[in-house]
C-alpha cells in the first residue's frame, strides 16, 4: 500500500503474517503525491533558491491536501532527481528532502499493551 499503508503483524507460530489493515491514501489522507502529480525533479516539481537552502514547489494544487502536487514526493538521489551524487564525504543541501521530513509517509505507529492507545 506504499507510504500510506498501515499493516498488522499476526503471530503464526514462530513467524508473523503481514496483514494490510488500512490504506491512508485510498481513504482520503494523502501521504504521497497523486499519480497525476508533475514529474519529480528540479525545475518540474520544485525549484531551489540560489543558496540551495529553500525549495519552492510547483505544479497544480492537489485538491486533497491543498498543497502543490510537488509536495509529498522526495524523489531519487541521482540525475533527474535531487542532484545528489552519492558522495558521503561531501556536504549537501537537500532542501527537497529536508522540507518533507515528517510530511511524507507515516513513520511508526505503536499500540499500547492494553490496546487502548495508538501512538
């Protein structure tokens, strides 16, 4: 189900079965760009300022989220994406990804041991 999927693990002896529980995107809660969103990349879904420290998202407004369609897509590291070359020794300003931390996908969900609370 992608970034909007919530899965349950059901014990099956010494292993677990993965069960698709809820799809946020299919139920009106956007966790990623719509399939009709503009292609991800600098100049198409976002532009960077002169210092590469701020991203401005382009494209039509997503009717579900009310945000530009370029928001919600982190994209790939290489050419046609965020322009990162994979050099881990360099210093990078990755405004396209940094602006979306905590905005793309769900992350982690935990349920209390008594089953009463979701975190």
